[in-house]
């Protein structure tokens, strides 16, 4: 089974109709049709998405977003995740907490991290990363 962990930027690209958002839509279609793909998002990244939607008054509630993301597993961010995320500070101080939470979850689940953040492709990460924008 392919495993994918979503960065907040990927979910936001879909919601805000930004470049790459269509990849997220296709992924959700694959999940809902029963494809052999497991998709997850960290609670830290979930909070980032909800925060941005609230700040920009996009008009999508957390409940509505949960329905849109049906099939995506929400993974709580705990002590072990925090300890794993800290090691990415040594890779680049420019990686935010959300970036590091996504990467830590991808590492723990042996998944590919999907993002729109080009910085990640310039870092020496031990986690596979896929940039959804050309």
C-alpha cells in the first residue's frame, strides 16, 4: 500500500484553488474509490489548515472540511512525534513546526510527504518528499 502524509499546504492548495490543488483532488478520488493508498495528516497540520481558513474567512468549517477529507486519517501529535520533529531543526532552521510535524509523521509511517514547499526539496531529508506543484 502506498502511504502519503499531507502537509497543510497541499490541503490549502486544493481548498484555495491554487496550483497543485488538482493533485489533492485526484488523491481524494483515489481514496474514496478504494485504491490501495493510505493518506494521513498530523493534527498539527490540521490545525494549520483550520487556522488559515479562519484567518482568511474562507467560509469552510472544520466539520465541512472533515467531510471533504473523508478517508484521510487524522493522527494526533504526541510526545514521540515532538521528539522526532525536533531532529529536522538540524536539517534546516527554516522548517516550521508544521513542516517538521509532517516530516516526522511521514518518517514514522514510512510514507511520502506531499507538500508545496520547495524548501523541502533542497534539504537533505531521510523522508521521501513529493512536490505537488510544477
